[in-house]
C-alpha cells in the first residue's frame, strides 16, 4: 500500500497537465486508476477507491498538489448550502439510528446505536487501510464503501481477485432508514466525495457526473427500486430525505424513552410506496459545481 501511495502522490503532481479528456468508453474508475497508479490492476483499482473513500470520510490527510481542501464526512463542523451539518453522530454511536437488520419495524427491529469508528478511527484510514482489524464495524463499513463505489464508478476489475464484490446490504434505503437524513446531510456527504475526487485531480465533468448519479440515486424521496449492484437486483435506494426537525424529534424521543412507534409516520416506509405517487422533490438543482476547486483543464 505505501508503494502505491508514493506512486499515487507523485502522480498527483503532474496529473493536471498529463491527463487528457476521459474517453467515453473508459470508466471513471479505470481511467483514474491508470492516470494515478499506472497499472490498471484490480489491486490498484481497489487502492483508488480506498484513497477516494478514506479522504472523503476523514478529509484530506495529505496535501493535494492542487490545493483542494476536503473537510471530511466525519468533520463535526460541516457546512452545506449555508447550513451546519454534523454527520459524526451517525458514525460514532451517539445516535440511535442504525438499522440492525434489513426490515423496518420499530417494535421488532428498533434502531440501535452503533460505533462505526471502532477499528482505530482515523489513524488506519490515514495509512490507507479501512481499519486496524478485519472484524470491526469500521472494517465492514469502509470496505463496503470501497466496493459499492467501485460499482458506481465502473471498476472493470470489480469482483475479481484483488477487488472483492460488494458484501453489504443491497438497499441503501434500508440501511439508512432510521436516520431520516435531510437534504443538507446528504448534500454534505456527496460533496465530500466530490471534493475528495477533486483533490486527486479528477476532472470537474467527471465529478459532476458522479455527484449527479449520487443525488439522483439517493436523494429523491420515495424513488422506485433501481439496480446499482447487479447481483443485488432492483432495490430501494433512496435515503428518502426528511426534514431536520423531524430527525431531531425522532432522536429526542428515542433518547427520552417516549413511545416512538407513533413517530413512524415521520419515516417513510416502502410499504407506503404502493399508496403514494413517487414524488421527486428536493435537490433537482442541487448539483454541486466543483469548478472552483478543480484545476484540471
Ligand atoms: C476506446 O475506444 C478507442 C477508439 O475510440 C479504442 O482505441 C480503445 O481501445 C477503446 N478502449 C476500450 C477500453 O474499449
Ligand atoms: C489538506 O489540504 C489543504 C489544502 O490543500 C492543506 O492546506 C492541508 O495541509 C491538507 N491537510 C493535510 C493533513 O495534509
Ligand atoms: C444486532 O443484530 C445482531 C444479529 O442479529 C445481534 O446479535 C445484536 O444483538 C443486535 N444488536 C443490538 C444492539 O440489538
Ligand atoms: C411490527 O411488528 C409487530 C410485531 O410482529 C407487528 O404487529 C406490526 O404489524 C409490525 N409493523 C409493521 C409496520 O410491519
Ligand atoms: C483498534 O482500535 C480500537 C479502537 O478503535 C482498539 O480498541 C483496538 O484495540 C485496536 N485493535 C488493534 C488490533 O490494534
Ligand atoms: C440552499 O438553500 C436555499 C434556502 O433555503 C434553498 O432555496 C436552495 O434550494 C438550497 N440549495 C441547495 C443546492 O440545496
């Protein structure tokens, strides 16, 4: 891994000038693996995803040659569209918001508090690892992110030796259901992914394509099922954004021991999809432009 990083970092110094427009028949993953790490192997594709995800999660842990600063998903002082965002409680166990199964039932499967930073936190990520072990919540979360984004970015070596297939729950909706994330929280997360890519010299056209895909997959309330990971088939993927106030209300009542079952109306359930028209609200003009940061001409 360190060797790859050295190759990567030295490549970063020149990528802005040597990289031409990505050909339409080459995926973002393959193109930037070749540009940054030269050999388009499964291991290097996985390394690219590791660099991209780790940087998005903890913020830039090296100094990018193009000066792009990545605040990081775990940064408690995030800002999106002028609104303060703090995603850290979803990761460090301070929120009771993890779906410990794949079902939605506040009685039989209530949300739990889960620490996803139990594999050494930021330190192993700064060494381009997912965690300091292979059994922590952190290990599974991070490796699942590498794999999932590997699909989204079209890695040709996905699911071959060196690039494991996605091993997590298919439906992002189910995974995030108890979080009732709002548009600013989702926008902040996606922005960190985009900034991370920008810090590695990814062209703004490619970043906007990815941001566009992420927003359209995850942020349109009650979207119908879609296929992202082919082996999973069609699943509900929208994180069904809710308002910040409802989110806080839910957690407040959880923490204070109130009967939360009545609050289930605040959290969209796929069962309701049969009853209501999918309504595409929010974020349609929400695409983030990275042109200020992106120095790749
Ligand atoms: C992409 O297309 C170019 C010609 O336009 C061709 O030379 C190249 O081999 C193709 N690459 C892949 C991965 O198919
Ligand atoms: C992150 O990037 C910013 C902007 O390029 C830089 O000033 C800062 O030193 C970087 N952080 C680390 C830990 O390298
Ligand atoms: C989460 O689910 C696992 C597997 O079913 C179970 O062992 C564990 O106790 C659950 N955690 C909580 C906090 O309920
Ligand atoms: C949740 O589980 C309880 C107990 O099995 C059941 O009575 C209830 O109908 C379930 N709620 C939903 C929304 O499925
Ligand atoms: C990994 O880090 C955790 C803290 O997040 C610590 O409790 C654990 O002992 C560490 N494990 C190893 C193998 O270093
Ligand atoms: C930013 O916030 C303003 C004011 O609330 C809102 O009108 C606009 O749609 C938001 N833009 C984005 C990109 O979220």
